[in-house]
C-alpha cells in the first residue's frame, strides 16, 4: 500500500451559468429531449449547492442492521448581478408575450430545465456541471434607490435539481483537468445538456 501525496487546486471563481429548457411529453413530464437553444449568462456572483438528505436506519435484534442516506434533491442558491426578465418569467412558468408583456402571479406550471454552471480552479482546470432536471423554486425581486456611490443590486435565485435517471443522479460533472478529458472545453460541454458519462467522453475526443 502506497501513500499518494495530493495537492488539489483551490477554487478560483464561479464562471457562467447555462439554462436549457426541457421538451416535456404530452402530460408535461420531463423527458431526455431539450430545446435547441442554450442560454449562457455570465452574471453569477456566488453559488451555493447543498444536498437535501433523507437518513434512515434499519434495526434488527436490537442493533442497527443497516443505515443509509439518500439525496432526495440538490438545492442551488445563487446570486446574480443581472438576469433577463423574459427568461426568468419562463422559468417561473409565467405567460410570456415575445413583445415584452409578462403575466405572472397566476396559476401556472413551472417548466423543467437543465441548469449548468462552471467552477474554475486556480490551476485553470474547470469543474463543468449539468443539472439536467431542475425547476425554479424561489426568486427575489428587490430594487433600491440609487445613491451617490455605486451600489450593486443583485437578485437571488433558488433552483431544485431532481434525479433524472434510474439511479436518481442529480448532476453530471466533468473535470477537464483530468487526462481523459483534457480535450473537453466549456463550449463543447454546454452546447447541449448531457446525461451520461459516455456522452461526456465523446465530447472530449
């Protein structure tokens, strides 16, 4: 048995985020098909991703026989310096008129979409992530008065990512600093949502 000395690179910055709407089936359920357009937004100032975990223990003969933790969903909380109003309205499920009119606050069904984000490391490598099955769960709309000195106004958005395959995986990640994925670029990975390891590896060739 050998000791392997490791010196992982530190996180440097969050990069752009990507949104691609899902094409639902006739009953409105999520499918593996997505719209052709992917929206790139270099507007993220911070992102936090947490697991919602269901813990359980099984007892037998007075002892813990088995224990496990199941991630029911991932919660993505982010702050943006700006966000397109029409795009956010679509994520909310509002009625959107392409001439700039939005009807919101009524009874609407929020659509599924894929959410992508880039985490860049100090050594230049990237952690590229697609969350294929997401819904918007919360967003803030707050504006303050302008002042003599500049003050950034930001919007907070919360997204829930759900399991999209038989294993109930919530995210597919590609680490392009690894030898096998050295040819994988951000542009290739986010050209369209990917769902499998084989699809990611094909993009790196």
